[in-house]
């Protein structure tokens, strides 16, 4: 014991002489959570940091002064204290009470500043979800939402994320969905719907069965939330139709969910871990993330979306209308970063589909225009405005 300590001291003082002070490796310094020990994805994230740190040391000239040390921390919902969760919820409710910036003569269903974000996901659905844009454009979109919560609603924290694997066995009893006032709201009431069709999958995977909910959310801070835009690509057969064919009219209705353990089963940490470690090119990573019908694998992206399901959460166009959307896409952004850190030299500047050097992501009244290639890194991307990590 004494001997090894002595050697350790000797080595560090020697290298101090030869190479200047030794920099302590960066550590996430996570909040310890007695309910949720680190899972394999968390451990992979930590294990990849050293590689990423070495890469950043070489490329820091382009990071606009952002470093791992000064990056802000996006935390897992269950690792926030109850007062921190309540502050976040208050900011979302605030955004839902502010007037919109979008042109309401053209888009009369846009009732709030929150709806501005839903509207841009609807009007720009194909721009946001094109093969190369999916990951970078959603990175920008989440960041813009986080900025609105902070700058327009006084929120002091950062966008929380949803580590699916923590709750995959029992989402309804998780701190996200347990329905209390510091959760993101509970399940929907029982309803008459049988499930979500999943095209291209074979029986029984061609449908995510109802888990018994699907009606209005009756508990928690969003029980009185008014959903207005859409539906456009909804999955609930009995949602009232929008008065306008394009879905941009005002269609006030409740928030509906089916907190769904069948869908959540596609998001275990083991599945997320194999997604990150077994798909070495970005095309493959994105495809497997989005689901593989030939293997009857719904994928973590669909898995997370339909763990909420309902209306507007289950609607491809309107899904950001469920406030849990941002947590889910935060986790998507996080696993992209962990995938990049596996081999930063080769992965930090890869998107599927080889877009041109001058490709632009433009989210209209929500965010941008920004060069797509400037959205590749959370450490200094978007002209230095991205400076965050997931812990
Ligand atoms: C970049 O990293 C090198 C090596 O760690 C360091 O000496 C330099 O000060 C850094 N530059 C900036 C701008 O952070
Ligand atoms: C709500 O649930 C969370 C997570 O289980 C718990 O920490 C919190 O104390 C609960 N709050 C209330 C008011 O019951
Ligand atoms: C439930 O939905 C089915 C299929 O849409 C319909 O045939 C049935 O009448 C509905 N039942 C009730 C009670 O609404
Ligand atoms: Cu989307």
C-alpha cells in the first residue's frame, strides 16, 4: 500500500518535471443516485471520455473556448432534485402561457410560444427528418427550446434527458410518469384504442399493443394542458379532426398518452448499448436507431416515442406537443454523442447521406439558419453556442 503510493507520487512528480503539470482526466462527477446505479450506457459514456478529451485537445482551436470543464450539464430527470424538477416544469408551463411568435393569421392553431416549437416541427418535418438532418437538426431544435426556457421563462437549469433504460421495465412508476406534481404527468385514462400499427413489421410486431391508457392525462402538472395544432399524422382513431386540412387550425383538446411498457421494452440499456457499440458507420447507427422491420426490432427511437404515444406524442408531425418529447430526443442526442466518442477522429464529422459542404439547417422562427456541418459537436458547435454535455 505504502509502496505503491510512493511509486505513484514518484511518477507524478517525475512527469511533472518532464511535461509540466499533469492534467487530471475529466470526470462527469455525476450525482449519485441510490435508486439507479450506473447502467452499461452510462459506463460506456464514462469510458469514452478519455478518447474524446484527447481529441478535443487537438481540435480545441475550433471549439470557440468551449471545453469539457466549462460545458453545462444536461442531467437525467431522475437525478434532478424535486425542486429542480419543479423549476423545469414551471418553465414549460410558462412557455405554454406566452404568446406565439409565428404568423397566427397563417397558422391560427398556434396558441402559445410552446406551440411555435410544435408548429416548426410540423411545417419543417421533412427538413428536420431528412436522412442527413435527423441528428444535427434535432440537436439544434432541442438547444433552441432550452434557450427559450432559459431566456424567456427564467429557467436556470438545462434541458433534462430521459435515460430510457432506467425505466424500461416499469415506466409508469418512474419519476417521469408517476403522475405526481414533480413528474412530467401520468398515464392517459383508459380508452378504446388497440395500439399503434408499425408498418413493415411482421406479426405480432406489426402493432404496439395498447397498454391500457390512451385517454386524457388526468394527473400531474400537464393535466390541464391544451393541445391545439394537429393532429396531422396521428395514431389515435378518435382524436377530433383539425378544422383545417393542413392541421394548422386551432383544435383545442387534452394531452393524451398511453404510457406503454411494450414499447419501452425496445429501449432497455442493453439494446441501447448494442446500438452504440455494434454499428460502426453512421448510416447503420441511424438506421438501427430508427428500427429494423426485417428483424422486428422497433428501435430505441420508436420505442421512446411510443412509450408516450397518444396525441400529440404519437403523431410524427406533432410529437413535440407532448412535453416529454424533449427528454426523448435529448437521449437520442446523448447516444449520438456517446457513439461519436467511441472513435472521435473518424466520427465527429459524419452524417448519413453526404450532404454538400454548404448545407444549411433552418428552423424558421425557431432556430437557424446554421451550417449543418457546424452542428456536429456539442463542444463548440453552432458557432460556440453549443457547449453542453450529458451527465
Ligand atoms: C488547447 O489545448 C492545448 C493542449 O491541451 C492547450 O495547451 C491550449 O491552451 C488549448 N487552447 C485553447 C484555446 O483552449
Ligand atoms: C414524486 O415522485 C418522485 C419520484 O418518485 C419523488 O421523488 C417525489 O418525492 C414525489 N413527490 C411527491 C409530492 O409525492
Ligand atoms: C371502439 O373502437 C372500435 C373500433 O374503432 C369500434 O368498433 C367500437 O364501437 C368502439 N367502442 C366504443 C365503446 O367506443
Ligand atoms: Cu422529430
